[in-house]
C-alpha cells in the first residue's frame, strides 16, 4: 500500500513539474520573439533578412523606450514570421547607430531588402507599427 501511495505522489509531482516546465518554455518563447540586434549580427539579421525588419534603437535609461518594449512584444506575437521585430541598444552598439545617423531615441526603422523603408521617432501604437511594416 505504501508503495502505491509513494508512486501516486511521485506521479503527481512529475505531472506538476512537467506542466511548470512547459509553461516556462512557452513564456521563454514568447518573451524572446523580440530579437536583440548587435553590431555583429546586424548585417545578417537585418540587412540580409528575407522579411521586413522593424528595429527599435533604444537605451536602458530612456523612459519612452521602456514604454515601447511591451508594444514590440505584442507586435512580434501578431506578425510571427511575416516580419522580424527587434531592438538595438545604442549605448552598447553605437557603431550601427552612428552609421545610420540615429540622433533621438526611441527611433524605429523598418528595413526591407537591406534598405531603410520607413522610420519614425517616439512611442508609436502597434497599429502604426504594423502600417510601417505594410502589414
């Protein structure tokens, strides 16, 4: 009898841990739908992309940039594979920001076929960003 009770508890524990693992993986996947662009991956991930890429140029100390983050996460869930959504920290990756002449943040730029397609400055709605992406 004791063995069956122990087995029943272990099965419940295994089930509980499995559910937690799956929830954790789904959360990780959703949170990581917004790409992080760097000087090292900008060419491959943005300029050579087969889909439109929306890049937010931001900094950790920028209040409006913090307001853009949940909008980008929500947008990334909506567009899935139709576009790529990402961020580039202008303090950490200043070479790319300097090359593109980024003077204000947040600056949002849509790249298509390796070229700047459209851009805007400041906090924008998800609908406005979809229009920038032509989606």
